[in-house]
C-alpha cells in the first residue's frame, strides 16, 4: 500500500516539475514570425494515413496552382515530409519519427493529412502498438497552441470561429495518467496562466480586429473548479480591463452543446474560445451543423510554426470498403485556404474560399457524398479548380450573397 502511494507521488512530482519547466520555456517564447521576410517560405506537405494521401494530393495541387508564380520566383518552396505514416511510426515506436520531426522543423508552415492513432481495438488485435496521436504530439513539439476552426452556414446566419486551446488541458498529459492500482485510475488536466492567457488574447484580438465584437468562453467551471475556474477568471479580467468594447459571455459546455443547435441563438454567436477537450467536442458538433466533419478546415497556430489540416480522421471504414476515391477533400482544401491567409496571401485565400462556397453551397454542379452516389474526390477537386480559374468567379460569388 505504502509503495503504491509513493509511486503515485513520485509520478505526480515528475509531472509537476516538467510543467513548471514548460512554463519557464513559455515565458521565454519568441515573438510571432513575420512570413513576409522569409525567402523562401517553406511549405511542408505530409499526406498522413488512410484517405489522407488521396485528399492531400488534391489540396496540394490546388495550392501549387495558386502559388505557381511565387514558387517560380523562389519566394515559396514546397517540401514533401516523409515518414509520417502509421507503418513507419509503429516501426520506430514514435508518435513522430525523429527524421520527420527534423524535416517539419525546417518548414515554416505545414499542410497535413489525417494521421492514424491506434485505437483500443488496434491494440487488442495487435494490429498497431500503443502510440500517441501524431497530431497531439506535433501540436506540442511545434508549440501550436491555438486550434482555429471556422464554421459557416450562411442561410442560417451562422458565421462562427472557434479558438480551441491546443497544447494543454486534458491532452497535455493524456498518455501519462496513473493507473494507481487495478481499481484506481487518474488522468490529469493541466492549465497554465501563460497557456490560458495566450489563447484568450488571440480570440479577443481576432474579435477586435475583425469587428465581430463578441467572444463566448466555453468551460465547465461550475464543476471543474481549479483549471476551468482559472480560465473563467482570467477571461473575465481580460474582457473587462482590455477589451471593454467586446461583448463577453461565458457558457458551460453542456448548455453550449445545446445552444449551438438552437436556431434562436445560432446567429448570435461569433467567436468562441475554449480549453482543449471542450473545443475538440464543440468543433466537431459545429462542423456537423455545417454539413459534416469533412467540410471544416483547421489551423494549428503557434508563434514560430503553423500546421493546417482536415478536421476529420483517416476514415478507416472508407478504406476498408474501398471508397478512398470518394473521400471528400473539402476539409483539407479549406485548411489550405487558411494556410494562404496565414502566410499573407489574402487575395488567393479569398479566391479559394469563394470557389469552395460556389461549389459546395451555391452552384452544387457536382456533389460529393463519400460513396458512388456522388462524384469522386478527384472530380470534385477538378470542379473547384475550374471554379478558381473562372474569370467571373468574384461576380458569380457576389451574385449569391
Ligand atoms: C482533432 C482530433 C484530434 C483531437 C484527435 C485525432 C487526437 O479529434 O483534431 O480534433 O482530439 O485533437
Ligand atoms: Mg476532434
């Protein structure tokens, strides 16, 4: 018994020491990179697993088309990131193999297809070993602290943007809980003042910069009092002292999950900010409201690096039933538009966003359903590409507004 308690204490002590050291690193963190000064600005492309390589290929083609001139002038360079596959990760027993991480760190921004995280069924059947999610690991290794996910349904007045904290909360020690005894299991949720401050500020700054003027915080601070309570208190302080012009409100995750589908409320919400796990849950819900998780893009932003990805997973069921070619590339193409915006190509991003709107919301000449009742991802990507090339794109898009 004494041993059991001592082991748990030692484990906890180690975690506390590591987190205190992480705080010191955060305090020293450098300022935001200025992409306009880089020559070349390097875009890494990591295809991932399952449907990943297929959908990433389409996004990659569209990005290279939009950035053709910049590539030719040597302003932008594309690089393929190798080894970030479940086969290689399992072989090396690494969430991200060292060589892949080294390649990633030489890039400035990354476009990433979904990567497989071994499930409990994979572990039970021995198909894959226990590996941490490559996503979670990359967000931590590259300190991509903000997960930014926009969701739009114009006909319902929905124009939302989520700022999900990406490096803390229930995730930061996700693989390092303690199974104290057969009967007793602990996991940890960690929030730091520095980590909370930087995500809150990013959300408030965005609301201010864009004139959206409303920020809604999502926690469960009535129950999870210490960590979520810190979020709530800090958000209230920042809102009151630094952004008095912005309307701030706070919600608990359960009622927010309900209000997101309340037609009377939907159009009121603008900017959301949430700790990691709640942000994970409500962004899937929001993406479903928009159509499906296949339709939302996701940006993972840090001060030094940024990674753009599809919000969904590798779709193993599509792979098993031979439907890879029908996978919807919209999510990763939206992520590519976010990438363009982030590195300063706002006009090109706008063009791509307009083309996506025209194809998916307004014109719908081709429809993708994930099966042979619709077109293939390749046909759909071609449709998007032709729409981008259409000289009347802007006029067409405006006519639908
Ligand atoms: C996401 C995904 C990931 C997460 C998984 C794959 C670990 O659901 O990006 O939202 O929970 O963050
Ligand atoms: Mg998720």
